[in-house]
C-alpha cells in the first residue's frame, strides 16, 4: 500500500471534514466520523481546523484593513467572523467554566451550574475580559 493510496487519503479527508464540522458551522453537511471510527480518530485534524478558522479571521482582517478601516474595527470584524464560524463554542465553554467555579462550592454544585444553559455574572465577566 502506497502512502497516498485512495483509501488512506480518503480517510484523512473524511477526518478533516469531521473536525471542521465539529469545530465550525461551515456547510460540510453531516460530516462525522464513521460509527466504527470515533471522532477521536480525527483529533489530529483539530489543529488544522483551528488554522483554517484563524486563516478566515485573518482574511477578514486583511480585507477590512484593505478597505480602509482602522485597526480596531478591522480586528472587531475579524473576531466577530471567528465567533460566527465557530458558533462561539469556546466562549460558551469559558462562560460555563467561570460560572461553575465562581458560583459553586462543592463539585456537584459546580457541575450543576456548568450544565445550566443560562449565563451568570462570572461567565459574563469572563467573556468581557476574554473578548
């Protein structure tokens, strides 16, 4: 079997597609790993997906800057683009973690707070500081 056989390349392509579908809202259809192959097989492609997301943010910044926008508005559009592309996945996790560790005293309370879909004061503060 050669390193670039159709099966190997096809498998890596499906794994990359699955990682992009997992990390973004980009229109990749229902790209998930095969049931026999869990998403863990696509873990190698998660940094590649992150690179693609960052590249899109950089392109938005470059385009906005090229159109004459100052740095702050261009950067704001860039961050907004990456938030939109990812569906704010990381920000949701950050807010849940901040709420859980800020508001809970026991392990069970922290986990209950993290499972709650509402965002509390600690989560909002973490998002403001992060963004």
